[in-house]
C-alpha cells in the first residue's frame, strides 16, 4: 500500500452533540483492539478529543485545520500523521458543512473530506425521530455532490422497534446503515466549561470509558463493512509533510550538543499540536517534557521554554504551591532565554491567577470569568521577537474563559487584524506570550526562530551568560 492510499473514513454529523466523539473514539478503539494500526485525526483546532483518540489508538491524535494551516497542507499533514497505519479515522467538527464563520466551507468537515478524498459516515442522533431521519440524510447526501456520504450510524436509538422503523425509512434513501447504537449514559466523557475534560486529568476513568465505547461500537456497528468502505478510497497525489524538509537546523543548533527546549505538559497543560515538537526537533533542538504540577525544576540545561494551553485555572493552587519551579521559570525568562507561552502559558507567566501567585514574568493579573472568548483570528507580529520576525502573518484560534488585565503589554505579541483589530499579548526580552493558539506547521519559521534563539542562550543554571 502506498502512503497516499491509506484506507480512511471521516466520521461526521449533522450538528454538534450527535455523538461524533463517542462513535469516532469507539471505532478507533475497536479497530485498534482488533489488531489494526489506527491513525487518529480531528478536524478543527480542538485539543481535547485528540487526547481520547490517542488513548484509543496508542498514536498521537492529530488535527486537520484548513483555516489554521491552509487547505493545501491538509493532505500532506494527514499523510505524515497516518504513515504506517492500516486505517485512518478522522473525526469531524460541528455539523458536516459548518466551517469558519462567514468563510463558506473553509475548515469544515466537508472541505477536509474532499481534500482527503475520503468517504463520510454520518452519525445521526435518532432519539426524537423515525422516518424523518431518511429526509435528513437525503438532504446531507445531496447538498454537495463532491462530498461522498457513504453510510450512516444511527445513535441514541431507543428500542428494537425504534431501530426497525429507522432502518425501514433508510432503505429508500440509498445510504446504507452501518450501525445503530442504543442510548447509554455509562460510557460518558465528562465535560466542563470548554468541552470535554482532558484525558490527562482522568486517566484511569478515561481508559475505562474508551473501553466501554469500543464495546458499544463492536456490538452496534458493522466493522467489516466500515473497513471495506475505508478501502474504497483513491490514492492521494500529495507528498507527506516532512518537518525536516520544512526546517534546516538553525544556526548554532546543528552541533552535536543540541539546545534543550523544555515543553510543559501534565494535567494543567494538555493543549499542544504534535507537529510542534517535531518541528523543534527538526530545527535542531532536544525536546524535554516536564510537568509544572510535579516537577520542582526545569529539565537540566534548559535553554528555551514552550508552555502551551490547558486548564491552569483548575490547578491554580497547585501551580502556585510549586514555588521552586515558578522561581526557575522567572529566572529563565529574566535571563533572556526564549519563552513561548500560549493561553494557559500566558496565565502561568502572569503575576496571579484567581488571586494565586504565578510566575510573575508578566506585569498582568489573570482571572476566570463567565464569558467565553472563542474564534479564529488573523494576526501580525509587530516587532522582531524570539518567536516571530516583524511582519510575520499567522492565523490562530482563541478559546478561553479567562481575562488578563492588561490584555497587552507595551510591546504586544500580536496585532490582531481579523475579525477585529486590537493589540494582544506580551513581548519582553525573549518572552512571547499570547492567548492566540497558532499551528506552527503553517509557519515553521516560528520553531526555527525559537531554536536559533535557544542555541545562543546559556543553559539554565549556567554562570556563563
């Protein structure tokens, strides 16, 4: 099998809440338990669903976002992530045809399915309908002839009689029913203000939930028919994305002693794209994970720091209690070492979060609010910094219920240009901190610049400055 002909399916739905994550994660786990190497993918910028996908498959959950990365990179990123897999499953986002607001099909599940030339299996919430399900499916199947809606999984079916009525209605639709799942609240995935609770926060329960989802899917879905459908795909003409081809090792980073970039993880910092670490390594860095909830020191020899997103507000007391690490982070920032912080990382670098002392790197206070800030953004770097050269344009995503006061420093991290114009974030010395989540595969120079800066920085704890 060539890389471009990897068997693949897109799992979509008419709307959010129909059960995409339940079905997609269950299918991933069921096929993996059957001995297949399954590559998991998620449409859109979501960080949490890929955690469950990774747990189900044992491979990194990867995002496919045409807004953040551009349509031309979707197939290459897919082929990179799915290399060596027997089957790739792509969970959609929102409704099948819902994309970036006001931008047509951009970043929709439908667009990604077309870019991947993949058949779509529609998960339908059948809990309050019978014959109407056929009309709904007919509408979705005929809306865009380029989208191949090749099967339906009926979710939240109430009884044998209900399933019988649904199947009878679907017989005339021309779209086969590939599964029917009964209403069942046992295999739940708990949620909070920004969606599901990340796997890292509930590992044991998540393992049990994924196992239950796999059992439900095995009992209710025709796995052989789904696998056969996945094998009907044409070959993709694209070449796989290659981080090594995107970046030569940065000046000063190609020596045998690589600059060490510490990357925050653990339950408080679960939001990251797998490609970021791959790009850092391709640029010549040694990548060292650490957990700010548990580790009282940065990895020995740290010359740069990446702190991504997550839920630090859930762990503010514990993060605050780890005073030795907070002091090390502050000292590293003060030394001029490159520090890239997004969203949760931004809060961690502030003076306080909900009144609890944080690292004090930024002259700002942060707190939880009731207001959700959510959406895609376009931004430009206003001055040279450790992450981006002046004039670098990026697309990013905001997703938080916190506020930072002030929201921008004297030297902002970004000037937002769409859908609103405002200054955002902080640049100070080597620190670049912002609410904006950016996918570095769209702009690999960000990783290269960070590593180049780290290569010129004395390791943490060194007296040679």
